[in-house]
C-alpha cells in the first residue's frame, strides 16, 4: 500500500511541476502515473549502474554530478513514456531537483502523520 501511495504522490508532483515549469509537458494523470512507475524502475535498475560508472567524476565534483545523472534519468524517461516530454537538459535538471525536494517534503509529511 505504501508503494502505491508513493507512486500516486509522485504522479501528482509530476503533474504539479509540469503545470508550473515551462518545458515540461504531461498529457494526463494516467501519463503521470506511468512516468512515476518508469522513473522508479529507472532509478532502481539504471541509476546504480550510472553511479558506479561515473564514480570518479562524482568524487571530483563532490557529488554534484549526481544531479546530472538524475537529469539523464529524466531524459531517458521522456524517450520511454509517450505523452511526457522535457524540452532541454537544463529543464530536466531543474525538474529532477524540484521533484526530489518536493518528494522529500511530501514523504516526510506522510511519515509524520502515522
């Protein structure tokens, strides 16, 4: 049940960010749910591989390269999910940062309610 709630929260946040951030386009709530699922799967399977492959660069940049990896994951998601589009790399970077911050805040609020 917790995973379904997290997916729905992430889908709502994707829609919210797409509404306010120019350059991010989401067709519907159903598309946002698919984006949430695909992002979860990409973060589970692809992101660890990218982190390991770019570990020296991540160390040199003091971890800031992880933001670039997050943006790459968002751009991969745009290629997989129809109805979801991000116009540029910079927009994907900003989208990933905003989504991460809002997810942290929302999940903290949901955890405190229990």
